[in-house]
């Protein structure tokens, strides 16, 4: 009986380490600020209703009730793959938004220390939830509520970045207007 428990624990540990490994990186070019600004949208929110449908138990229950075990297993595996792909894309969106937050913090140095602590905390929360969700999906559990929380966290960060960028633009416009009005009057603008 103890062998069974040891085997189960070993299997769970293997699944945990496999799920916690970093997602595969796609070949991508160098990151620059323009690319970050252009990709700061909420792409993941567009697909959330489809992912919810893919994770719903209704279709799987229907296939299982009709007595198609091969189709049931295939459908379950493909849905898990779709959910994992979505989760990876969500992680990429979050990483892009954090990179953008770093750029925004560099452009407004008076807020940098506060924002850095907040970014670290957001990253810890996101990473923890992300890894737990990956483990659950690999284990065959589809926790839709946890996926909603993670998606909401990324959406909230996207909205905050859009607001911060807009505020930076407004400050830059005011500074440019002030500089142009003071230009030529002998006043030193620093």
C-alpha cells in the first residue's frame, strides 16, 4: 500500500514540475517601446467567451452520454490544448504589459519606486495564479472561475497602462505648450 502512495506522490511531483516549467518562447524580434505601445491592447479579452465555451462541461457530457469514449477523450485533450494555448497568450500579454509599465515608470521617475513594488507584487500574484491554473489544466480540471480572475487581472493592468499613457501624453502636451509660450521671452525652461 505504501508503494501506491509513493508512486502517486512521485507522479504528482512530476506533473507539478512539468506544469511549472516556463512556456515555450516563440521566436521574436527585439522589443522596443514602439512595439510595446502597439501591442498593449487586450487581445485576450476577445477570446475569453470562446475559451469559456471550450471549458464548459455540457458538450463533453453530451458526447460521454452518447457512448463515444474515443471522441470524448480526443475532445477533452483538444480543449485542454486550446485552454493552455490561451493561457500562454494571456501570459505573453501580461509580460508585454509589465514591460510597458517599466517604460511608463522610466518616463515618470517620481513614481518609479512605488510602481516597481506594485509591479513585483502583480507579477508574483499573476505567476502564482498562472502556474496553479496550468497545473489544474494539465491534471484535467477546468477551473473556469480561476481563468476569469486571471483574465480580469490582465485586463485591469491593460486599462491602467492605457490611462498612464494618456496621462503622460497630456503632461507632455502641456509641457510642450508651456515651452513654446515661454520660448523667446528669455525664460529658461528646464
